[in-house]
């Protein structure tokens, strides 16, 4: 009888352990769901269909905590369609500036205007929809190439996906893959090279057709030959759009109109780019 009883008791003990682990996971999920947004949306926030891209920073300061100010009283104005290169050492405040522009945070003091309206007066989702973002390490999902590109504009037609891939110079490498646009890219795009992943990210930006672009170190993880090709693609993508590019390689900024220099959280200069000096 004891032998017969041992099996069910062992099963019960395992199930109890599994249940405890599941409850812990469920508790974490509930904690996440209960968290409020980092930035509140005002009760009568304005909708925004398509921005012109006129950006103004007025005495903007920001601190992650009261003892550490990372951006000090920065003021500048960017006209629609301007391509802005942002330079500075690591930790200077470049990414913080763009996080404020997309309203992942609100300024500690000062004001940021888009087309003459304070960012806090817009609906958050509408505001963020004005930006297409290309990061140093592209965010790809463990699904097909077509689905990864279509993330830029859900519900688009396959022909539009192909057109975006061609614009990003990604179509040729895609069609040479065994499954073409149905190729599974793996977790975070592990089955693709760095240059291929970046091209998919650019294709996603082309497909979204947002009026404003944020390019955060888009060529830092690729070789020089691939960089030259990606820079040419970015030139097409930036045309007619207000663009902010963070880059350490000056060659990445060759197509920019102005250069924003930030050091230790302070705006040092906003000046025209000397293209010849970079060539």
C-alpha cells in the first residue's frame, strides 16, 4: 500500500511546486499590468494625424533623479525637413534628448514643441506614431521577414512590403534566401547578418512613411563597405523628413544639414555640417 501511495504523493508534490512557480509568474504579470504610464496623457489631448516636423526645445532640462541632471537648459529650433546629426561622447545626453522628443519622458523643466504645440498636449500614441526609428541593434521578432517588415505598418499589402524592401536595398538578398520573404529570422534576427538586419529595419521605416526619423547609431555594427551602402539608403529615406541621427562615425553624418554638439548634458553648438571636412 505504501508503494502505491508513493507515486501519487510524488506527483502532487511536483504539481504544487509547478503551481507555486506559476503563481510567482502571474504575480509579476499583474504587477506589470497595474503599472501606470511613465508619462500621463492630458484629459483633452489633441489628436495628431501627420506632423510637419518643426521642432523647438525651449530651456529644456531633464534629470532621472534629483541629484543627477543629464540635460541642462537646452534650446534650439529645427525647421521641417532638416537632417540633424547629433554628436557627443558616450553619456553626453544624446539618447536622452531623443527620448524626450518621443515623450518617453517629460522634461524636468522647459518645453518641447512640435509644430508649435507642446508635446504634452498631444495624444501619446499619435505623437509616437510620427516617428520611424532605426536603432543600432535592430529589434526583430522570431517570425518571417515579411512580418518583421510589416511591423512598420500592420495590415499593409504584400506588394507594399516588397516595395519597402526594394527601397531599403534588401529585396535582392531576401529573394536569394530559400524561403524568400517567408524566411524565419530567428530570435532577434540571429539567422541574418548585421547588415541584413539593419536593412530590414530600414525597410520597416520606409513602409511606415512617418514624417520624422530617428536613427540611433544605424551603422556602428556593420563594416565600412556595408556602411556606405546603408548611408546611401538612408539618404533616400531622409528626403523630405525631419531627421535626427546619432552617430560617432562622421561618415554617417555626411548627408546631414546641421550638427548638434552635446557634451555633459549641455548643448555646445548647432552649426552647419562641413561636408568636405568629412569626405
